């Protein structure tokens, strides 16, 4: 359950709303002077304000995607480059599976009134990519269209578009394409309307001070998780 998940928002927003209602209903009962009435009113105010603040912060975070996962929030992962021991022949010896670490998120499109289904809505994955030769690490958010999860596209190559964003600080990890451009929603809408073919979008932030990271997955990939050449 990630900070941007709907279930977590419900767990926080529902108690916040209940606390506000309780404060309005119980306020007359704690009118008057004395330590106990004052303490009760103070508790109602502090509790409702704390829960409302948490709910607003989570809603803003869900819209702008400042922290997509708990690791992003708690500092469990980092997007800054780290130089490791590099061998000249490492690029030829490194296995592609060991260079990319993938984690599914709940940032992709979702139909109203339906459960999230990658085969119908697509999915947004967060990738931690390590350069085979450079030893540098980077982060990207990849939108996989619904066709990627459909059996009839299992042997079809899907084109890949790399979208680069820059927030002016050098700290953007590509989430601008998710929060401002709404790229996954626009992509799935275009596919359903027949205006575009299925495309995999890799959203990355502008890399400053480092050379671009080259990975074996830079070429078009097969549709379908676990297929040769695919991200899974």
C-alpha cells in the first residue's frame, strides 16, 4: 500500500472526515469553563486539524506525485548517481535482468467503478536502472499500455518513447510527465479512440552532471511480461 494508493487515502481521509463531524457534534457538550472541557475542546481541535492536514498532504501528493513509494518518502532509495567498480568488459558480461529493478506503482490510469486491471488500463512501473559500463544509477517511470499485458501482443514489438523532463532543479525523476502532462491517461485515451498505436513511454528526468546511462533495453521491446527483450 503506497502513499498514492486509493486504499491508503481512504484509510486517512475517512477518519479525518469522522473527526471533523465528531468535533461539530460534540462541541456543545464540552462548552463551559474548567480543565476537562478545555482539554476536550483542545483534543478535538488538535485531532481534527492533524488528520485534515495529513489528508490534504496525501491528496496533494497523489495529484503531483512528489513521493510515489514509501522508499521515496523515507529515503530508502536515491536517484543520485553512484559510481561503482567498473570493468571495461562489464557491458558484455552484465545480464540485463541485473541492471533493471522494477516496482509496480498505482500511478497508471484507472476506469471509474472498476478494479485496476493492467490488461485494460495499462500500468506504470518505477525502474531503477544501472549502467552496465558506467556504473551510474538512474530512475525512470515506464507506462506499459494495456496491449503489453494481452496475449495477442505477446510476440509483437512495441515502440518505446523516452520522454525527458526538467523541473529546473535537476531533481525531477520524470514524474512531471505523470502529474502535469498526464501522459498515461492521454496515451490510453488515444489508443482507445484509435488515434495511436500501443507505445511504451519511459519518463525520465533531465540528468545533470552525469553522462546518459545506456542499457540493453534501449531498443523496442516485445509486448508481454517475461518475453525476450521485454522489461519483465
